[in-house]
């Protein structure tokens, strides 16, 4: 785990790549993923760069791939094939990688044209099929309409036309809107028949009634079969209608209204025999068209199946090509040497791997001149921060990175957070039963790691899955703290046998002084009259001790940061900043921790002169407000003298942090100011000599944490130091008080669990009603899960996060770095894993 303490040492490298080997070189470096390229053309517009045409080609190919994916998604069977192919696509990927980009682009063009033509033909065939189906229903329903009308006046002879008197004796009917002649005195009627969407029928009838002033007779019938719209693909419910009218003007109005409502009007023959013949023709045409549609769908499905097999590999190839040309646009093009010049950051330990990748790229491309890698010096630029992580440490590193990326080569707090973060969570969430449920959940996520990792999870599942190992450690520490508190769903566990006993029924419990409870708190304290007082005292003091220890570790880590600078400023920070902070913190709060343990150690009731145990907080306050008065009672000999010594140490620490440090900084500032001219002259002379300067390991180690700047006025430094000193003194008090949240949340969790058990389980069980016991057990389990396991765990997690970010990391963590973002295919293809 040593590589986690500090980020990887970085170096700035420069690459000289021949133009014919540039593509293969960037491809190999993308597979390696160890170089973060710098943009050497920041002032050049994106549309004016060297490889903008290639990027546009890749954008167009991505558009076609999205079109292919949309088409595949419309076929359920082929879509399932796409899901299965996405899991294992090695063969398709290897075949696509052998094709050139021009060949792939040509194939995409052919497939797009083929699918577009298929879609157009399919749309036309579906439209023809819908028209024939609608005409079939029109002929069938019209026969019913006329049959009902004939039933009122008698059945016509076979072959007789539709001239039965519908409204008057001797009336005749028309054909599809043609006026039909009638016998003398008969009424001339015409009719229009067609199909319309069912949801438009009410509005359609109202408009017809108003337009014709009621001079029409309309019948309608539902079409049982749902018809699919050939364009949108949505199934639509429709009705067949027939409208009888009188006069040419009404015929024109009705047809225009039908057109405005997107109703399809079809011709209907006069006679029953003609309608039957037309119906037979339509039926045969539908059968033939169904065969054509089936073959067309099968052909389209075969084409889409072949596309689905290669779709994931094509998408990967196009994304890689686009990333390659986008990266190459960041390079400089040397016209004279006919090569590309690139610069980027990489770990110093990866130099050999990068050189080997460059040699492989040269062999692949067949270039005669090999690529050259040289190390150059970065001027006034901070290297990116690169912390190597595993699947176990990644979540803890991300917790730290959420606060801020570590400054280059500073101490990484993620190392200690692997233990301290779940430990503080366990202190607040301490319960064996609740921790066991959390352990089961985390183990399920760990066991199904490969299965869940290969799927795209929603945000609710993805967050706990990404932190599954954090949850695992949190559950273990919650169980550990539960054994310390001796709580199992708020119930005590008498594992080792209590040390308290009751001699008779009239007297209270008395302790067995010959032994102590081996591990954790004695179960006799649960349910005792002074239970709350005891747990309050224990957890409050425990929180203060944990807080002082963690803040002290944070100050010691700032000492290691100062040691890493190896500069005059670092020596000043070590002895005039870090050491005084330790002195101040331990002269006050360290003394408080000592008193806590000393008070626990002394057997106050059995002293030669029995006294009441003193309250520690008033004693500490009195040490500052009334230093001349001795404490009451005196806990140990020489305590009053020790108070004077601790106050002197606290005062000396403040003097070291303010006037002494400011005086030393002033001297150093004047010394550096006098050397500026000499160093500038030396640098100019060195640049004119034309020498190549290579940046060595010790250069960055000397400057890695030096965040000061020589051109800042000393007055600004003085003001900053005053503010920093005041902030530390006040923060020492407020941060220590902030750790009392460990006591508050732990006590709240325990009491809430006790209330749930007493009110929802113990009471109904004492009542003896079996149905009520079952009901209340269910309510208890639901409440425990929702409130204690979900809400309380989230609350404890957030409070542990705050203690690490604010109280712990602000003692040493600069957090102004930039994340190392190398050019890597894995990140490009799966951005959610970044």
C-alpha cells in the first residue's frame, strides 16, 4: 500500500512521431493509457486543425451507427441478439479492426442505403396492406348496412343492384358518391363510405351535421382489427362509416370534410354481386401481399442481424478512431521535419512501457524513422496527480477526491481513510444486528461483483455497488462497535457473564471486584436506572479522545508534507507551524484526554479520603480563566504546577506561529529578493547556450508542495499567517466539539432502536395475541429497515464524511491538484468507470 501514500512521480515528455506512424502510435498509447497529452494548439479553432476532416468523418459514421442501432431496436428478436453479442464480441472486434476506415465507411454507406430502401419499401407495402384491409372491412360492413336496410322492405333478388327504396318507394341508391336514378317520385341519394380513426368520430359527426344542416344519414361500425400506422408504427383503432346524402354540393362538402379528418374514402360497387367479386379480389391480393411482407420482413431481419453482430465492434472502432484524430489535433505539425510533435505527462515508472509501445507502433506502420521520446522540463506548471488504485481502494480514493484532488506528491489521506472512515461510521452505527444486515447486503454485492459489473446499473444500485468494499468494512466496524456497546437490536448480550450480582431481592446490584467483564460493556448496565448517564459519559469522552487522536494524526501528516519540500520554506513550516500546532493541541486537549483516562483509572469511592470525581470540562475552563487557583479537587500531586506549564507551552506555541515565524519569513523574503536578479541572469545565460534541460526526480520532489510564490508581497504573507493562526486556534476548539457528533449519533441510534423494540415487539409479545405479534413484528422490521438501516446509515455515513473532510483533512490536505487523465481507450469507451 506504499504507493498510496503519495502520488506517482510524474515527468513531462516530448514525442517526435513521423506522420505515417502517428495513427498507430496514438493507437498504441491509447491501449497503454499512461500519457496525458497537452494541447499544443490552444489558440487554434477546432475547425482549423490538421485532422478536422477525419473527425468529421467519424462523426458521420457515429450518426450512421446510431441509425443502425435504432433500426435494430425496432426488431425485438434482433435486439436480444444485440444484447448477447455485446457480452462477448471478440471475433467481431478482431474482424472489424482489420478493416480500414475507408472500407468501414463504404460498408456503412451501403448498409444505410439498403436499410433506407428497405424501410421505404416496407412503408409502402404496409400502407398498401392497410388500404386493402380497410377496403375489405368497408365492403364487409357495407354489405351489413345494405342488408339491414333491405331487411326493412324485403330481400332483393340475387344480382339486383342497390336500388332498394331506403327512404321512399321506388328510390334508388348510388355508387360511391354517384347519384342514382329513381323511379318517378323517388328521392335521388348518393353515399360515401370509408374508414376513420375512432377517436375522431364525435368531432367528425358534429362537423358533418353542421355542414349539411342535418341533411344526411350516417351509419358506422367498429373495425375489430387494430391497424398499425406505416409511418409512426402506432396501432390505431378505426371505424367504418357510410354517409347517405342528396345533391352534388353535399357530396363535395362531405369529401372535403373526410379529407380534413384524414379519413380514407373507398369506392363501393352498386350490386351485391359486384361487391362480392371485389371482396374476393381484395382477399386474394391481401394473401399475396402478406407473402411479400413476410419475405420483406425476413430479409430485413437478416440484414439487421448481421449488423447487430458487428454493431458493438463498429462502435468501438469508430470511437477509437475519433479519439485518435482528436488527440492528434492536439499535436504540433513540423513542416520541415514532416513529423508531429506531442507533449504530455506520464509516470516516471512507465518510461520503458511507453518506449516499447512506440517501437510496436513503428513496426506496425512500417515507418523508416522511429519515434523519439525525450524528457523535458516543465516551467511553472504543476504535474497532475496520479494515485494508483485497485477495486478495494478506489472507493476510498474517490471519497477523498470528492473533497479535492491531492496536490502533486502530498500525503494521500485515502490510506488512513481505509480504516478511520468505516471505524467512525461504526462508532455512530454500533449495533451487532444492524451491522449484520449491512454485512449481508455488502457480501451480496461482492459475490455478484462480476455479474453486476457487466451490466448498466441505475444510480440507486450503482452507488452502493461502487462502494461495496466501503460498506463491507463499515459493517464490520459496526458489528465491532456493537460488541463494545453490547447491543444486538438494542438488547444486551450476556456472552461472558455479568460481573454484577444481587445478593437478595431487597438490595441493589453490586459488582464482583475479583474480575472485570472481558470485552465491551457489562450487560448489567442495560436497563439500569443510570443507564443513560453511564452511556452519555462513556460515549462523550470516547468521542473527544478519537477526535484529538485523528486531528493529531492530521497535523503529523502536515509534518511529512513539509519534509517532502526540502526547501527553506519547508523547514520553517516544520518547526514554526507544525510543531507549535502539536504543542498547542496537546497542551490543552491532550491534557483533557489524559484527565479522561486518569478519571477512569482512579477508583474514587475507595480512596483513603473519598471525594466526588471532578468534572473535566469546568476544570479545563478554570485552568484558563483562573490559572492562579488550584483545581478542586486535586486529582494528583503537582496538578496545579502542571497547569502553569501547559499554559506556558500554549503561549509559546502561539508566539512561534505568529511573531517568530513572521520574523523568519521576513528574513527569508529579503534574502530571496536579493537573489532574484542573479538567478534571472543565470537562467538567461543558460537558455542562450542552447542546452537541453532534463527534469530530474529531485527537482519535482523539491518543489512538489511549495505553493508559495516569490513575487507575493510580504504584507500578504503576514496577513495570511495571522489568519491561519487564528483559524487554527478557533478550529482546535470547534473541531474538537464537532467530534461530539459521534456521541450524539451513537446515542440516538441506540435509543431509537430501543424505542422500536419496546413499543413494537416487547409490548405486543407481553400481550400474547398471535395476530398482533405478527403485525407488530412486521411493522418493527419495516421500521428498522427504513429508519435504522437506511436513514441512520446514510446519516452516519455523511457525518463520518464531514469529520474526514473538515476536521481531519483541513489539518494537512491542500487538495488543489489536478487529476491525471491519460489518453486511454478504457475510459473513452466506458466513461462511467472513470
